[in-house]
C-alpha cells in the first residue's frame, strides 16, 4: 500500500474516482463474501450503532456510484478469470482425452476416452434427445377422448 492507502492490486484512478481506504476495505470485504452490514461494521466505527442504522449506512455505501462501480469492475474481473480458468481446464481435459484415445494401453481405455470426447458439448454425439409432439385440441375433443377411453375401460373391466 502507498500513501493514499489504496491496495497495490487496485488500478490507480484519478483522485475524484478513487475510493477512501474505508470504502476500499468495504469493497474488499463484500468481495470476500461478507454481507454489506458486516463489511460496514468491519471498516467503520459502529460500536454504538443500531443494526438498522448499520444496514441503512451499508445500503447507502453499496449505492454509492464509486463503490458500486468498483464492485462491478472487480466482479467482472473475477468472472473473466473464472471463465478463463474453466476454458483452460476444459481444453486441458479434452487434450488429455485425445491423447488417451490414441495412446491408451488397452482398447477399453481408448474406447472410454473416445466416448467421453463424444459426450463433450463440442461433439455432442451421445446426447439423448427426446422428441415430443404436441397436438392442439379443443376442450370438446379432449372430453370426447376421455369419455371414449373411460367407456372402453369400463367395458373391459366387466368382461
């Protein structure tokens, strides 16, 4: 941290857009999973405050344009990183399966690797598809069909 108490991992913004140290701490605590009220209590002096006051002030802080913007930026970065990790892991797994499909010691292992590759969403060979057909019928047609089936069941049960 430097003199303005902004964490090192925060991109420097013009002074008007920067958060105070307390605001930045609040953002970091919310990102770490704390509720807004808990993050507010952790960063501000609330020893004599009622829970409703803490909730109100934390809500105001969450609505602060600079705080809300910083949260959006961090959440977007986190989402990008998660997607990148997911794509990287997916690519790694598919690459390993391709190697296994070609070089596995046993035919069963090669077959299993091919099956898993086929099940991947990129290929989609072994996806079970169910086709349904809906027929539009009037209530009179439905009633007639039900009466016909009931009559048939009653006749069968008497036999």
